[in-house]
């Protein structure tokens, strides 16, 4: 009898180990290419290969540095949450900046020619929707700094996705003269001490969202400045004399947790 009990325990343990092994996440990531307006765009796709079936897709729009390791890390973090994530390329040809002067040049080029920016964003959506692991009816976008401004302005364009989340992004409207009906739910995570974001800009955004009757939430994190989600921001701020650019662990974690709840909520609808 004792042997039978021990055998049952052993078999049960083996079954539990086998089940755990099957269920363990297997995060995959690979460089991808797609095109917009004849320009090759170089992104990075991340997903959990242990999951079966289709799941929501999330675009991740890079900081002004370009589609680099940081934004790819965020894509993999989203894959760990059960999404398929595409770190897209807004600059074309995978261009990266290693100095603020180049970063400003690249980001300005895109935002000054907004039809091109929109075309590249829509191309990324289309590419993501075609992935075998993606439910094309459940798409969202998040963005950091430059990317935060991009996703917020794409929501203003009336692009039909479930939601957008901006992390320490610009609040200014690129095309305020012809506002479209905002369809996406909007979340904005801002550093309360970010000198790039004025109180007037915040109030203007809140009024705009209220007038639009948008599903909107704005969160200010005390003590946080620009770039507060990027662990490399403090070092980069010191290197290039950007005092308003620094990491804030508390704000980083809090904003990510809020975004997780946000995505879970919009994808249930």
C-alpha cells in the first residue's frame, strides 16, 4: 500500500512538472521588415511561442533614438503578458541616433511630414494584423517620448484601434485644425516635474479629451521627469547635459502596472 501511495505521488509530481514545462512561456523575438511609401521599415516582433491561438497585438513606438534595444525590451515584456508586440520603425531603414542632435533631426523629419508618419504607422498595424498569432480585431499601441506623441496623435486621427498609451510623450496636437473623432481609449503617463510639459499643455489636452468625450485618463508622477521609464535615461542625461532626462523606478513600475490593467480592460470589450 505504501509503495502504491509513493508511486502515485511520484507520478503526480511528474505530471505537474510536465504541465509546468508545457505552460512555461517561450518568448521569441525576431527582426522583421515591411514597407510604406516605398521605404523599407525595420521592426522587431515578439510573442510567446508556448501559447496557442490568436491574441491581441500591441504596437510599440520608440523614443527619438529609434527602434533600439530599449523598445525591443518593451516588446518582449508585452509578449510575456500574452500579447504579440511589434516594435515598429518610424524613421525608415532602422535608422538609429546616438546623439540628441541626430535624434531631434530624425523625429522632426517625421512629425513635420505627418502624412508619412501616419502611413508608416498604418503599415505597422497592417503588418501586425497579418501575423498568425494576432487577433486583428484587438490592436493597441503604446509609445515612449517621441513615440508617446506619435500614438497620441494617431488617436487624434481617428485610427480605429482599441487604445493608446503615451509614456512621457509630447502632448501637442500635430493637426489640430481638423480633429477626427477619437475612437481609441487614451492613457497618458507623465512626469510631474517634466519641464518639457507645461501646465497649459496638460489643461489643453484634458479639455480636448473632454470635448471629444474620449475614454481618457491622465496620470502625473511626482518627482518624475522626461524619460522616466528608461533605465538608461539618467546616464544619457548626464552624458549629453540633459538635466530633464532621468529614470524614475517608482514611476516606471506604476505606469507599467496601470498600462497592464488598461490593456486587459480594453481587450475584454
